[in-house]
C-alpha cells in the first residue's frame, strides 16, 4: 500500500508536526505512515481523509502486490 499523505500535507503547507497535532498523534507516527512503515488505524485514516477533504481511497492506494 502506498499513500499520498506527504503530497497532501505539502499542498496544505503543513509540517509533520502540525499534521500530527491536528490528528492527535506524534510526529514520528506521521513520519512512519509517510514512509510506509506503519499502517494507520481505520479511525486515523478517516481523520486524515476528513482533514484533507479526500476519500480514504484517494489517500491510500492498494498496489497490485498487496
């Protein structure tokens, strides 16, 4: 699975720290999600999609090998 969190964060001119604060998680969690080292919970993915005004499917994309 890949994600577009870093791209969407840049569009909103947000740092990892600002996004983390808005979502109630640590900056390290955002970093790990962006690097595909951690898959967020359903709740966190929904919070991200609401914050960016996108669907979960627009933020997180299943790849063929997944």
